C-alpha cells in the first residue's frame, strides 16, 4: 500500500515537473517572440552596447484541497436573476500576507 502511495506521489511530482517545464518554455517563447523586447535590444545594440538579459521568475505552487476547489467552483457560478450577490470574505494565507507585505500592501482585517 505504501509503495502505491509513493508511486502516485512520484507520478504527481513528474507531472508537476512537466507542467513547470512547459510554463518555463512558454515564458521563454513569449520573450523570444516579443517584437517590443527585440526592438529595445536592437536599440541598445545600435547604441554600441552588448546586451545581457537575465530574468528571474519566482513561481510558487500550493497543493489545493477539495474545499478550495469547491469554493472556486462556487465563485465561478454566475448569480441567478433571483438572488443578489453578497460580499465574500477572502481568506489570506500566511504566504499571501508575506507577499503583500513585501509589496508594501497592507490588508485591514475586519472583525467578525
């Protein structure tokens, strides 16, 4: 039983690695195909400079729970004409709060 769980985890890891590689390729391709980037680099080269472009992207992954999937599905459903939409509370994770603080964004938490 443990071996099956390990194998399943390995399959998920391999799938995530493949998806991450696909994302990286898509980012590289979009930068390579960008006429704006090519034009800017061309201007710099014409000005007599060599160009070294190094970009760093930080991409995070969080495993979603069934509760997250259900909440997202409910949020995507259009409101019916017989109901009115109510404000929804956002649940911030510690990682969300850290990210917002890094961007100098504060979130006022309302009391219940």
